[in-house]
C-alpha cells in the first residue's frame, strides 16, 4: 500500500461551496456515512447520529433558512446533519473532538469519491431552531453541523500557515 | 483516482497500543504533522500547535507518567502533543471539533504509512500537569491530547454499531 492517496486526499480536500446540481447517488451518501461510522470516539461511545436530507424533503429548505449560507445549502444535492446522542455522550470537549473527527472522515471520503462538501459550522449557532425544524428534542440530541454534499462546480481554495508556525519547538 | 485507498484507510485504521520499538523516521513524523496542518478549522483559524517528543527527550518519561496508559506511551517511538493556541481560538466547541479533525487526519496519515497511533484522550484529564511538565502556560495553550506513534506490533481491534443505529431515520 502506498500512502500517497491518503496523504494527497488530506492535503487536497477543499471546502466546496458551489455544486453542479448533478445528483449524488444514495450509494455515495452511504459511503460517506460509513466513513463517519468508523470515526473513533472517546471510550468508543459512538455518539454520532446522522440524518440525510434530500432536496425533495420539505425540511431541506427549512434548514437552508437556518444559516447565513443559504445559497450554499440550496446548491447542494444532499445534506448530512450530524448530532450527538446525549444518552451516549460522556465529556463535552472529548465528544466534540470525536464529532470533528467524524466530520473530517466524511469530508475525506466524499473528496476521494470526487464529491465536494462544506462543514457548515456556522449553523451550530442556530442549533435550537435546527432541532425544532427537525422535531428533535434538545434533551435527546445535540446538533453539531450540516455537511453539504454535491458535485464540485469549483476547485475550492485554501491557505494554511507553514508547518513551522504550528510547531511549539522546531522539529 | 479511485476512492478505495481513502475509504479503506478510514475503515481499517485501528488504535494501536503495542509497538515494535523500531524507530519512526523524522520524515514520517513530519508527514503526519503535515496531515494535521491541512485539517480544516472554523473560520480557518488554524489554532493547532504541535510538539514532538522523542524517547531521548527527558519530558517523554514525564508525560508517560501523566496518564494511566504509561505502558502504551513507553512503547511508542514518538509522541505528538496537540494544543490549541488561545490567541487563535474563537468558540470552545468548534475549536475542539477542529482539533478532533486534526487528530483524525494525523491518525489516517500514520495508518496510510503503515504506522500505528492511539489518541490518548485520557491524558486531557491531567492537562494542568502536562502543561506544567512542558513549561507551557495554561493562559496561552490548551492541551488537547497526545498521539503516540510507532510501528504496530499488533493489528488492533475495533467494533462499531451497524450504520442503521447511527441513523435518526432510515436511509
């Protein structure tokens, strides 16, 4: 096994905010969810819960209105909403770290399949309204994010500081 | 590009708690850090800070004593400690989510290179002591975790619930 496909996917994945409108197959969405399923979690508590919303779902447009990135959501073909099951969570920070690993796994899987995603962290600011629109009880579930999924209509851009600026000591 | 190497890495990566003791090259550690560098972060705030500790470093043994998994740490060849730079953070939960994506990227990169890691989330319980051992100010940095890195001496095991149990609605 060569490491390159994985290292390249990690390096080359971009947030994709414009989509062609071409449909994303159920199989592709399922492969993304499978990637999320395999994400590690503290104590292996597996607190992740998923909800897939297709364009035809009336709740799709409701959620599109619960972010300032409405135009991005409207352009995508499927939304994957991620929640934590409060019956499974055990440590706020660690559970949120696990959720981030889950999102990253799903985004990398989508990228590997030629699909684009964006992590709509901003929507978390409207978590109570999202839960209400989905008729989910806040006592049961914590809303993490929506991942938009579609075929990229743009390459995406990214910038990162050089590695030295991440290092607390030279390496 | 076929998606399989990435999807397989996500599915097949395991926590590796036993290492052969063979050295891990600087280049391999650097490739892992590079993977972490490319992790997404909210508002692209890039709050991640890394510190690499080799076995020869006196602080290696100090950190090994700050977890109940001392035996795992002692067996690895390198530790990558992950912190958040408090000058860069902006939202506790989102920053921790980003940190989790960073850890996952590093673990996937290591796995792709045939290396094993384990995410020592438990060490976060001793964050003040870790910061003290590393002479880092808690006002400046938040300790997230240590990732142990080594050549796997065991295949690792994992179990996950079936996807249906992650789904809030059938898909």
